[in-house]
């Protein structure tokens, strides 16, 4: 089970708008919002496979299911192929495991699918190497799971359900493990049976509740795949997305550069522009060897957010600075005429721990993983970025900073940044004459 809570327990019984939650970094509002987004992709998006759930006795279901399985299976297989293409078998296995919450049944179902030829000893070594020392599996249970999750004992769809990984993704990883040089056409040809099997089993049971529950689990994984595709358009830097509501709280592990790029999209009215770290390099000025290296015009602008959505977000994040968790930087950027440059942003604090509980809920181990605090911001209409404080490993237990730290750091740096944000009038005049 994945539990969520607010930073302040005082917010637990409040009813808040999204704007208020944004200002105060109230977690549960965004968990519920993420749930609504996932359910939209599951059930309301035009063409959603959830429409098959409406009538279990519809005689057209079998015919439709066959076409649905082939087209949808091919579509998702293509996404998985792009995810793993060009990677070694070891890199492919590591990427698959990185998107899973490791439990013995999940790991067992996944490994028996991607490595069906593995011996019992290899199977046991794989399980215990991917679990913590406190979760190591006893030899008797290893042998039982080795038999239980064998391909001849459990269908591919069932193994995908147990592992919480799309079964076609499991199949592809296993196929690439055995055929590392396989191309797309070969994979499509080899997966005809599996594409039908993965979806057909869901409609064999006459117990509609059990049927719908399992279909919903698969549809939810597919919903997150669609969400991931949308996020990639806005600069999300990773090849996969863990299917969890926690992604709305930053557990998706965005990189600072990606957060800054997202802020740039908001500032630019929903347009994602090409990113260039360095615009030009000027060597040996006023010498015979003078060289000017300039960035070539490349990359296309793309409208990835509706302009009205970008404007609404830009307005809301200014409220975080004016009335919310980033008030320290509200008046930091003062211009020479006394006016204040408006700042918008979003704060976030992460306290990541690995905790083990005994039966009855008694905590028996708590290990600090890391602590982080981030402030992603825009200054006026042209400048934006992100700032992160981060401590990794057990040393994180010695720190208790929050996102107020990067906010205060930006406020402290403001006087040093102002000459770039508001250049001296003389410098501006010189540049105009140079043009």
C-alpha cells in the first residue's frame, strides 16, 4: 500500500482550491487531482478500452477484442521498443527493475518471464540481490515461487498482473534478452500470439467483478503510459514513469534542468523552445586567430500547453511567492525606479526514507535515503530556473532544511543577479549603438 499525507496535519480536514493548495504545498489536493487525471485517461478519453466494460454480454466483444488486442498491443509494444531500443540486455533488465516496487512476488513473476531458462539457483540469486537484507526469501519459498510463476504454470497476462508491469513489456524484455539484435519487424512478427493472449484472458471469466478489477489494473498502467507521453512533450527527462499517484508530489524524480525547462514553457505561453546551454564562444579577440563560434539555428518551437493553461499556471505560481511558501523572495528583485519585478515559483521538500514494519505495524527499521528541497521559479517575463539543496545517504538524517532554504538563497543572490536582469542604462545604450 502507498500512503499519502499532508506536510501539516492541520490541512487534513480542510477543503481547499487547487490555487490554495499550490500556495501552501498541500499534498493531498494534488494526489486527488492526479487520481482524477489517471481516471480520465482510463475511462473518459475517447477510444478508451474501458468502454469494453459496459456490457459483459455484448456479442460484439469477441470480434472487437481481437482487433483491439492487435492494434493496442502493437501500439504499446512500439512504446516499449522505443524505451529499450539500443540497450544491452543488462541495461534493459536494470531499466525494467527501476520502474518496479521490488517485492518477492513481483520480482519472481517478472524474472520467470524475462529469463524462463534460468535455473533455480539463478532465480534465487536474482531475488535476493534485488531485495533488502531484511526481505531475503527463504529457500523453500524460492523453490515454490520458481514453480508457481513458471511460464507453463501461469499465463503471460497473469505474470504481468502479479508484477504490476504490462505483460507485453515483460515479453519484450525477455525477447530482447534472447535476441539482442532483433529489429521492429521481427518483434512484431514474433508477438502475434502474445498480443492476442495478453488481452483475451481478461474476458474469459464470467465473474464480472473480478474481470473488471483486473481490466482496470491493466488500463491504469496504460493510462500512465499515455500520461508519460504527454509529460515527455514538456521535457520530462526519463524513459519511464512509475504508475503511482506519488508522481504528482515530485516522486517522479525530475531533474533540475527539466524543471527549469517546464518553467520556461509556462513563461513562454505554453511553447517549448529549443534549449541551448551556450550561445557562442569567442576566442583570441583582436588577433589574427580570432574565432567566433555561434549556435546554429536548430530545433523547432512546439506548442505543448494551451496558452490559457500556461497563463493560469503563471498566475497561480505568482501566488506562491506573494501569499504562499516562497514569500521570502517576494520583494527581492527591486529595480532602480523602485518597482518590484514579479516572481513566480513552486517549492518542494523531500524527506525520503526506507522503512520496514513488523506484523501489527511496528516499525523495526528506518533508513534515510536522501533529503532535498527545490524551488523552481521565474523572474519577470524572461528569466527562469531551478535551485535545489540535496543530501544523499545516511547523512540526510543530520539535516532538517525545507524548501525555505533555496528560496532564501535566491533572495540572497538577487542583488548579484539584478545587473543581468536589469542591465545598467549605459550598457543597454552601448549595445544599441553596436547594433
